[in-house]
């Protein structure tokens, strides 16, 4: 609902989701980060106490986004304008949770490296650990300036904790709503917020579960080696062994001349996180995304 165009734009029966239907640009990669701001503040506020520094830097982040919004109207695309307005709201907060859904997807969490301890307080078993760097997304736009400021001050010998935590919370499949699962999702988020002391004497606690992490570089897209009709075999959230079948592709045109049914496998131990929404794929379609080189958090 933060992006009503992305939410409601359809192609046939399917939601286009993260892609602008006009330009093809990813809606989720249009955010802004001023990489010079942290170094400027580290010099200007080197002797200020933490609270004064935090207040001033937060105000500067909001002002920087407002300058982008107040520039010439003809320079802002629809997606950029939506992103900047959301970012202006996000910079007012100490905690930013960007709630997402995928095509056909299991729950997983995008977590910056500096905040992996907090990932244990979500009831989400799969955690994608991303660098503390900016790559266009909303969570990164929220935490990166604070990480940069912390690093700049560390070079001066001053310890200044990252003041903002931000995550992208992937809640499952975009074409399906399950209200009982939504209740569990809410409990998961409340557990994290309780850990961050948003509540007083609240009962929300994380579930006891094994949480598996994966570095972003080890998050592997598997593209269909051929087109056809697909039976997805690897269960989402399931652990597969190298060489195990993950899908079967039926090639109807090969019925009379060749082997019509092809079995696909993956050459690494992995966890299946999401797969393509349709059973009909072209060669080169992103079929699955896998966690590899998995570790326990």
C-alpha cells in the first residue's frame, strides 16, 4: 500500500509488484543517499554530545530529501517521488521495517551486517545478511547514513553506535493472503519491537527456532536452462542437497522425437527461498533463488 501503483498494476492475473510497468525499473531501488553528509557532520559536530549529534543529523537527512522533492518537478519520475516521500517519513524514525512480499516466496529477512543480533528477535527462519552499503533500497537508505556517520567518527577515535535499525521483511507470496499467517507475522514484528523497548512490560518474545543466515553474495538466482511447463519440486524453505531434483520441465514439442520431460538439479547444498510465479517459463527465466553457504545465526 505504500506504493499503490505497484500494488494494483496487473499483467493479466499477476501483480507486477516491484517493477514499474512503463519503464521496467525496480520501484524498490529508487531511494536516495547523500554519501557526503556523514563526513561533513563528523567534522562539524566532532565535539557535540551524542543526542545533539543525533538530532541534528536526523534533521539534516530529512532536509536533504526535501531538497530533492522541492527541486524542479520535471526531474522526478513517479517512482522517485513515491520513494522520496516514503524516505522523508522513514528518516523521522529510529526503526524502519520495509514490509514486502515476493512472487511465490517463503518468509525471509534482509538484515544489514551490523544488526544481525537483532535478527534473532524476528520469528523468521531465513536471514539474508547484506552489506552496510547503499544499493538503492529503502532499508539501506535508512541505515546507511548512520553507518557512515559511525564509521567517520570511529576514524576520529570516537565510538558512536548506529542509531537506526532498518530491515526489509519479506512476508511470503504476493498473490496470497493468509490471515492466520498475518497474525503470526504481527507477533514476529511485535517481538522485535519489544526487544527494542518500544513497549513496557509486553509479553512478546521470539520463538525458539533455528535461524539460518546467508551472505548476499551467496544468494543465488537459478535461471531456467530451457523453456517449457514447470513442476517446482524444491519446497520453499526446504533444505536441498547438491544434485537433488529441484524442478521438472515438460517440453511438449519433444513428445514425438526426444525426451519430453527434463529434470533439473542444483549443484550446491541450498535452501529454496522463492520461485517464479508461473508454471510456464522461457529459457532464462529466474526460476528459483537459493541460500547457499548457509550458517546458523
